[in-house]
C-alpha cells in the first residue's frame, strides 16, 4: 500500500503519480496532476458522449498509522482470512491496511469498474470527471480553491458521486444525504505567552515548589470548557444556531427509531455504553445526527511522554480539539467563542489556532442520484436505511452548496464493507459472507449505480 | 559521550564496562560490574592504607535527550566557546552534552584526580570505595537492595562523598547538607477501566457526540487535585507530616535572607517571576527548602500528538506526576492519599501507579566532611553559602540514614560549574572565567577536599 500521508507529506507525490497513471490506463481524455497551494488534485476527464456528467470525488491521502494496536504492518497491508468483528459472521478475506476503507479500496474498486466496462467493449453510461484530492484528511483545505479555479468546467456536471459509505458490519446499507461540518483547534498554553512558569524549555521538576506550571494552567482552562462528564460544552453560544431538524429529517428520525440497530456501532467501536440513555432512542438518535459533538479532545500533550519517570516542569502543553457541527452553524463561529471563553475565565494568554474548517452539507434523498443508489441496493436485495446525515465530515458542501451548487447535489454509496478508519487494523472486505458483499459485487454495484443514474 | 539512558537501556552495558576499565586503570584492588535486579553498579575499591575510608557515590546513567532545543547533538557533545548565560560573564569553554553536569563531567574529574595523585607518586590520603550506580535517574530503585546486600563491607566507610554540586552560574558555592525526597506517579484514565467511552483503541472523533471521553475524564480528575493556579495540592493530608525547620535549619534560613541572590536561578531557568512574592523573601526561601513541591505534572499525553489535525476520540490518557517532599514525610504516604482523593471525587477507576520513591536526607553542616569542603572552598577564596537542602533528589538518605547509617553522613561539593540537567544544552565548564573555575581547578579541589578530610 503506497503511503500517502498528507499530514507529513510521506509518499504524496508518488501516490499522485501512480493514480494519474491509472487514469491514463482507463483511456481518459485528461489525466493530470493539477497543483494547488497544498497537495495536488489528480484530475481526469472521460468523455463517454453521454447525456449526463458525474464528478467522481475521491481522496488519495490517508491518516498516519501512529496509533498502537496494529497486528499487520499498516503500509504493507495484508490479506487476513476469517476476520471476525464482535459476534458477526467472519469475512472470508479482508485487506487490512491504513487507507484500506478510507479510502483507497473503494477508489480502486470504482476505477476498476470503469476499466471493466471499457474492457467489455462498452462506454460508461455517463461522462466522468475524476477528481481525487490529496487533502481530505486535512479537511480539504485547498479544495475550495481548486473548485473555484475550475468552476466553469466543473459546473457542467450534474451531480457529484463519492464511491464510499457502503455496508456496515452486519450488511446493512444507508442513504445518507448530508454530513456534519468540522472545526479543529490547537490550544496551547506556554510560559512564553503567559509570562509565568518556565519560558524557554522544560526545567527540573523540583522547581515546581516555587515555579508556576503551564500544564496545570492548561488543565484548569480545559476544565472550564465542559460539564464534569466532558459531554456538554460550556462555552457561551456553542449550541446557538443549531436549527431544528427539517420535516424530511424528522420523518427520517421517526423511521430510524423503528429500524436503527445501535449494537453494530457499539461492537465495532468497542463502546459498552453511550453517553446518553438508549431507552429514549429518538432523543439519542436526534443527538447523534442533529447535535454538534460538544468539544472533543483529539490529543493532549506536554512534557515527558516516554517510558519511566523523567522529572520535568514543562514550559508548555497543547490540546487538539474539534467540534462537529450541524445546520445552521458555520465553521467560523467557534473560534471567537472559544477565545472569548478563555478571556472571560482568566486565560487570555492561552493561544487557540483553528487548523481546519469544513461546512455541513445537506441534500434530499429524492434526488435522481440517491434514487439510483436506492434502486441499486434494492436490486441486490438490500433494504437501505435512510439516515439524517453522516456524523463525520466530507467536503460535500463544496459540491451541493458553494462554490459549485451542482443542481443534482451529491451522493455516496457502495456495496461492500470496511471500517476502523483512523484506528488500528483498518480493513476493506475482499471476500464477504452471507450478508456483506465482497470486492466483485462492490464493482458490480458501482456499474449498476452508473447505469441506473443514466437511465433515470 | 557514551549514551547511558537507564529509562531505555541505551548504552548502559557499554557505559558500565567503560567505567570499570577506568577503575582498573587507577590501580583499584577491586574493579567489578556488580549485578542488581536492575542496572548494575560499577564497584571499585582502592586501599591506600589510610585511616579513613570514603564511599565515593557516583552515577553513570543519564536522562534521555528527547526534549527540543538542543543546539548540539546531545550524545556527540561539543566544546562550545564563549558560552554566555543571561548577563553573566561568558565561560571560555564548556562541554555541551547530555550528562555533562549530571553527572559524567564531575565523575571523570574526580577519577582524574585520583589518577593524578597516583601519577605524582603518592597514594590517596583516604581509602576509596567507588560506587557508581546506573539507576540514579530512576530514583535509585535497586540501590537500597545493593547497599543492604553489601552492608557489612560498606559500613566500614566513615562517610559518603558525591563529587557534584559545585558553583552556580555566578561562581557562588553552597554547603547543602540534605535533599528532599521524591514520589513519582503515573495516573491513567482508560475506557477499559472506566467501562465508558472507547475500550480498546481511539475511535473516529465524530463519535464524541454520543460517546464519553477518557481524556476529558482525566482533565476533570486532575482539575480537582490543585488550586486553580496549580500551586497548592488539594489532596487531603498532602502537607501533613511536614515538620517545622530545625534550629540549625532556621538559622540557615535567617542567614540566607541576607545572602541568597534569587536572580541567578531565574536567569538560568528562564523564569521571570516565582509563584510566590519575592518581597517576603524568608517565606519564599522557607517554601523553597522546607515545603513539599505540591504536585508537579511532568508529562501528560493521550490521543494524537503529531502534526496537523487527526481526529480521534482517544481510549486513554496519562499524566506523569511527582511530589518532592520534606521531613518527616515518607515516600509511601502519598499514593494512598492520591487514590483516596480520586475515589472521593468519583474517579475510582483512574489508575495510579507509583513509579519511583526516594526518601529525604539530612546531615549536619558540622560534620568533618562538610568542614573539609568548607575549608577547601575558603582556600580558593570562595565564601560558601549554607542552604537547608537540595530541592532535587539524590539517594543520600540511604547512606546517612537506613540502611548504611554512616556515622560521618554524606556530603557533596565541587569547584566548577554546569547546569541544565534534564534540559536542552546541558553543559559543564571546562575553562571558566574570573568567578567560575574550570576543569583543572575542579580536580585540584577534589584533591584538596580529600587531604583536608584526611587531616581533620
């Protein structure tokens, strides 16, 4: 598996060049590495002479694999047989690797599909604009720039399709017509900014007896930001601009109360109990889909983090934090609130930087592309569950809202399964079981979606 | 510079073997690597046929050099010329390296001294037991074991001398007849122990909306442990068993108010302001020498600590913490108090482990060895400042209290200077300036201490 870690740059150029070669092999009219101020977009066009044009949005970057717990070498990858998750029937074969599901497996499956259609002497039923960005894991920081720069051509597309999503561990599929937005912060407390404690470097721990500690200061500052259970953000105005679910969303929630099984999520994540009671299932689901995520600590670090007992009074400490937000909040409203909170609580020196931003996206399940996906699932005897939105982030708002405003919106879907994105032992199913489709059906599914959409 | 990092094991065996070779070169009667359940002691005996016997306590291990800010390669080391600290006159030459002052520089200077005495056709004026441990930076975890095992022979010594301490950046020297004790803890909050949040690994950050966070739990638990400024430990009974200064200590404090200059400490540590007002200098000094250090956070970590913005809801978070304590506290009393505090505040699942322990030590400045050191300083026209105790830890209680109870206690001293132990750009002065002696005088000073002691 080619590493393509946008955070560190490892393998990015090689990965982009490899993908451009794949486009070329498909017979694309355009197969280019197009530069941005960050990592380039691998851009391709295939003119099939069809009526409709789809932008196929993809990503070629992935997360680092620094987290412990991998049982395979994450960038060599391995085919693992009889892989079982929780109590579910095992998968005959999975590809276990960083990026397997997020999202090199689905990307290659989609491109294989196009290759197969052409290999059997046919043309794809829709024209394709292949757009693979290298900064999805950096909240697509230069994708808006790229889309605005190429807006005229890109707006000739009818809709955007992301070959992703797919079946969960129990084989179920979803129609998921939106995403949450994200704002990601770095919060740093340092002696340098504070003017107290060690200014330049960590000093011998014994000095704590008369020297202030920036780590303690960060701990106490963070403590003011949430309720004691860590689940409600106490920053003023954090939940304002959250609007009630739409009529379509409310009816989706009503259906979900009947049909949505929480246990596959819990098993896959190894979470015994949610933060909110399951007996009020509608309220839990409403929170899950329609509330911002409070304030997550993605990482915290300061001082000595190695083995054993080095004593030091550190000169700074840092927390990485994020919020996943919902309509009608925007990615710009959180940073000023966080800063105001720190000032109000006596921590004006603590530095907050917003690292990444991305807006929520919302389309209707009634769009032709979503209908084509639904029809495809049903053709494979799968009854899709319609959900409100993805709780994660994808840069879909850029296609269905500003700057492209594609009239057909966006959709995503896939037969097949994988999970543990950002976690150890990420996998993508190659040969499934009775419920979960393998790679062959995944590719058949992509072809069917394209044909259903062209016909609709 | 041979790395000898006891925390990781890097270079420990090679370092021990090198030192044993040095002992052999001195003509020691015994020059052995003696095993312990941890890193070995490098043990030597030199029988000079003298009346008195000194244990020369040394350490051959050092800290890791993971901290940022080094301007030289910490284990290659470099001679740096015209090295200036704050506003003080520059040193003509320093050796900059990890372990330069803490404490390979002083160790080699002492052994060179013995070698020089013999090279000039004389015998050392005292018999020497050379005892270099490899676990000082692990709070001497197996030194008690070693001392008990060899107690009979070691108790034949009159006193223990540690070739260390020395001049501060402005050239002043101290008589420092004691140390504080240390207790070092690892505090871990995990989904596994808590039964809430992710149990096995960090999960996608978007799940925070309905999943509890062990990192937030650690933050809120830590928040209960100190006053908002991080300087007073709120754990019940943390300061009990602190006894008032002795009469000798009180008179030392009275003298220090007149003679002790705080600004060299502040400049060396890059600390602008202490946590307590300087206008009540006696109270500040009493705190510094006679109070436990509250509770220091040496390190904190959980989740993603790399570049950029990986989103994850971590399954655990850890803090490393220590307290430096004073008579009559003991290293065993803090762990149960910390555990009781966590239980009382609703965090019974948070795991606390004591990694290292060491007791305080107290001798009298009137002992023959301290008098010999005072006389040596005065002979070099230095007026030593007598302080209450070192605020750091050294395993000296093992020599002056249990298990050896040497009747002459322990002492330490040195001409020459170095600092930034555990910090970047640690150094040891090779050629000094008008106030600070270089390596040649450092060795002369050691010789003089030995002769003064033999004569006393």
